């Protein structure tokens, strides 16, 4: 293995996530996964436990698996990722059930897991105020200059051609390959320029947050490279958006119950 592969192997075997390794090494999480697939293939291992054992000098490659090493490494990583997704979703539901209306903690957890599992750099939960009006209610990993811009706007109107505007109209997922490649970036639209120039965003997906038939917000995650979100990442983001709605509805009901209790 190369020095970089060894470093990634040791970090992953030690319990670090793709996102954590990527952040420390200043590479994309997808690059970490590519390295791990190569490492699994070279060492002929099929799990994190086997990887740790090989790094500690225990176990030996199984020669009979050599011809199938690439398939084995891909299946092994895919299984570990699936297990990780299930654990993250279960953890979010656990946090929601015990939150007692603390939306800040819940949303920080939801956005954190969404960024990790969807391989994104930052995320924003926009609250919808009706008639194309939004505000950035919760954020995670967002560049400070973009955060400051959003805070200064407070509640702001969006144009029809923006990701949020299109999402509101269709009440469906909007997946933008490259925010700078769209014609909107060539205009003076303030949100698009803030997203691209202050946030450094290139690819992003916006998921409508629906409570019943009513739009209550947008769950948006961003990549700072042109790497479109595939169907699996978009589906995961949709799940986190739904969990966000559940958390907000729970917080609202808890607040109403406390108000009624205080009047009793």
C-alpha cells in the first residue's frame, strides 16, 4: 500500500468515518471510499474487522479469493455503508424521541448525519414563510461568509428560477448539477451569487419539507465540487427531510402542551 492508503486504512479501521477522514486529509469523502475499495482489494479483506486484523499483523490473504477481490471489496464497503445508514437513521429517531422539543440539538444531528451519509460539505434547513419567502433556520458546516449573508437577509424572497423557487412551484426535489453553469448565475440574482460565491457551492439538492399537504421548508445539502447527487443520496436526503418535519411537529406539539399546562 502507498503511504496515503495506509493512513486511510488505519483511520478507517480505527473508527473514523469517510467524512472525518476526508476533512482531515482535505480530500472528498468519495475519494476516501475509492481508496478503501483499493485497500480492501489489495489486502483481500471483506470487513472493517478483517482490515484491523490485517493491519495488526493477524490473518493472511485468502488466495482463492484473489480473482474476486474487486467484487468482494465493493460488496463489503456497500454492506458497511448500508449498516451505517441504518444506524444513523435509528440514532436520529432516538434523538427526536428524547429531544423534549430541543430542535437545535435535533437539527444539528439530522444535518450532521445527512452531510456524512450524502457526502456533502454543508447543509441548510430553510423555513418557508409563504409566497416564495424563506429564511435559513438551521445550518451545518456552512462557510461563515454565506452564514453572515443569510443572517443579514433574515426572511427573503426567492426568484422563480432559483432552486428554492422551483422547489416551491413543483413541491418536488430539485437537483442542480452546477449552480454556476445555469443561466441564473449570469444574472444578478442575489441568492444564486451568495450560494456560489460566498458558499462555494457547485452541486446541490433541495428537498421539500411537507407537513401533510403544506410546504413548511426546504432541506438543502451542498457540495463544493461539481459532483451531482445520485438517486441514493437524494433518497437519503429525502428521509432526513421527513425526519426534520417530524422533529419540528413534535417540538410544536410539546410547546402547545406546555402552554396549555401553564394555563391549567
